[in-house]
C-alpha cells in the first residue's frame, strides 16, 4: 500500500512537470537548482549564478500557489503545489537582483524576498 | 484656483495630465472656493486594511473611524465616495475575513454621504477569488456614469497573480466601444496599471492591455491605491494618480531594500496617511486633487 502511494506521488510529480509547459530540454551538464517555496520564504533564498551560464531552475511549492519572479531579469515562473516547474535560465547581466513572489499568497506575501547574485 | 486655495499651505501645485494637486489643511477645506470651476467632487479613500494590527499603526482600530469623521466634517459633502481596495487586511481564515468585511461595512455606514462605492484590493480578494468580498459588496468590476463622466472600475486583484484577465479585458473593450472618442473617462483600480515598480509587485501583469484599450480616448484619468502613497505618472496622455493609505505609509519605490512600512512616529501620528478630494471639471476633463489628512493639524 505504501509503495503504491509512493508510485502515485512520483506519477503526480512527473505529470506535473510535463504539464507546466515551460519545460525546456535540459543539457546534461547544466546545473539544476531547486527552489522550494513555503509561506513566506524561498529556500534557498539566495542563488549565486555565473553570467551567461545556463542553469535549470526547478520550482516547487510546498504549500500554496506562489510565483518566483526576478523582475530585473524578466524571468518568472509559477510555483504550483503538486507540480515541478522546470525552466532554463541564462543570466545575461551581472549584479544582485531581487526575487519576489508575484502571486499574492497571504499575510507575509509582501515580505517574501530572495536574491540572485550573478557574477562575471 | 483663487486666493482661497493660495492661503493654504500648498506642498505643490502642478499640472499633470489635466490634474492640479494641493495639500489641504483643516479647517475650511471642502468649500466650493477651492475648485471654483468643479462640476462635482468625489472623495477617494484607499487601503484602510481593517483588521491590521502591528507597530506601523498602533492606532489601527481608530484610524478608519477618524477618516470617516474627517469626511463627514467636510464643509461640502462630495457627490460620492470611492474606496479603492484593501478595505480589510488579509487573513487565511475565511470566517475572519467575513468578520472584517462586516466590521468595515458597519464603520463606513457612518459616512454622512451614503453614495459610497467599493472595489477590492488583493488583501480582500486574492485568497478566495473575491468570494467573500462579493457577498458584502457585489461586483468587483463595473461602470457607472455621473454628471458627464464615465467611471470604470477594473478588478486587478481577484486573480492572485495580479491579472485583469482576458474575460474582463473583453468586457472593458465592449464598454469602451459604446463611448464616443471624446468621452470623459475615469478609471478606478487597486494596483497600478503600469509597471511602477515590479520589484515590489507594484504592477498589473496585463495592465498594459487595459492601457492600450484606453489609449484611443484622449480624456482618461486613472485613480488607484495599493502603494500607500501619493504618486503621479503618465502613460502617454493618460494620467495615473495613486492615493495615500489609511493604515501605514510605504516607502518610495526602490528607496530601501524592502517594502516594509514606514515607522509610526508618535510625535507625528498619522503622518503619511490621508485621503483625497477630487474636483472634476467635466468640460475640460481636469481634476483638482486635494490631499487631506486623517485628522485636523
């Protein structure tokens, strides 16, 4: 019974990943970074990236619908409970950029911030 | 403008998109002399956040009531009163949300002028797609006409992702299609329709679509809330004016790392809070905006 539940959970994750529609074929060598949201934090809340180096961002919502947005880099993705959103991301400029949740998620939404540091 | 308004302490007086701004002090504000050419006045109140508790406003249980008293104290009552969203502070508990909406409605029932119109903010509507809000205040987007001005209320908060949505945009397009090009149009929204500062979520994801629909009309002015401070901006010929809050002020966009509220100053309670009176000169499509404090200076 427990094994069946695990299989169902795995199926849900895989189905979610393919249904998001934002999936881009990952190159094997590309680094995968998983970001998990939980009221009202991103974990990790600081990412260090290299300019021009592609990474795969995996977005996972552990409780409610949220959004992962880097307005200065015109990059965003939905964080949907039960699904994994995978997005290929190539930072095109160096600097420190604010990450926000751009889907209103409750009392604490306004405090939900992260940071992306892109180095040359 | 005449001597009556010059005697008051103007913080600024400038033209922008057919608007004139002034900061009014009590007493005597609200007289016809302030905007002698106005065909009518309305009052905009915003972001009352009823139910909020915290250091940014230790007087939160009284601020809305004082604002109601201030509006009632205007020498000349407005034609109508508009609340531009965030009537209540958000809560995950649907029952508590309804309790806050009910208390808010009970307090504003004390307004002398009961021609009051409402719209939701994200704190009222984003967690349940506006379900509780609608039980108390009805539709979240609608239009009404008043003395030659067509008012359009746009809901950009019931979708937690800050979208107006295709269905409402089609409704807007159909409404605008009926109007002559020289129609006097005033839009009320909660969030800015333009990218004021997306880094703090001060934007509407498809706001540009609404602005594009409005752009063929030369006489459009937008009044909104959300950012808890006065702000004036032009998108082409369309002026956008945000209102102060009635709970706590927020910092100027990008002036500090996070959008944390400005601290309450016991020496200057209610500083940065307030509401506004808008005098409409219909023929000229001009609006005289007078910012008013919560209580007398």
